[in-house]
C-alpha cells in the first residue's frame, strides 16, 4: 500500500471537534462520520490538518457529506501501530451549499504561498 492511498467515504456528520494546536506549525481537528446504510453502521473518525481546520466551521452535525481522504499508518513503539485518516476533500451532499474542497495533502510539499487559490 502506498503512503498516499486515496479513498472515499460517504456519511453523516455525528461529531465535529475543536481545533487542537499541537505545535506552532501543526494543528488538527477531528470529524466523525457515520454510514447509516448498513445494519451495523460504523462511526469513523477522520482528521483535517493545519489551515484546513477552519473549513469544518461551515459544516454541522447531521450534514451528509462525501469525503476523500488519505490513509496512513505508523509504528509508535513496541509493535504498536496506529492509522490516520486525513480528509483532503469534503463536499455536502444534496441541495447543500457549494463544495468545500481541501487541497490534496500532496500540496503540503509546496511551501506556504499566499498566491495559491485555497
């Protein structure tokens, strides 16, 4: 599996957390989506990072969204791994407000540039 695996998930927002400032260069925010189409709905926790945290302010619990995200995994210690699901694009479904896209995480490699359109 590559380090930038792009996946999609459609669900209903059941939780939007506050922005957590980890350092002066990194912040993150959690959002939990639930897929209520199956008999056993899953509640999946995703993250958004850095300046993209503010984009979640335009969403509410109960909104149905399509999310595109990257899956990554890392070894922490003593044979304990953890996974992170980082949303890079999110759109409200139906007759909602216009799409709100998060730039693909590959854009993080580009230095901060105020001329970029996002």
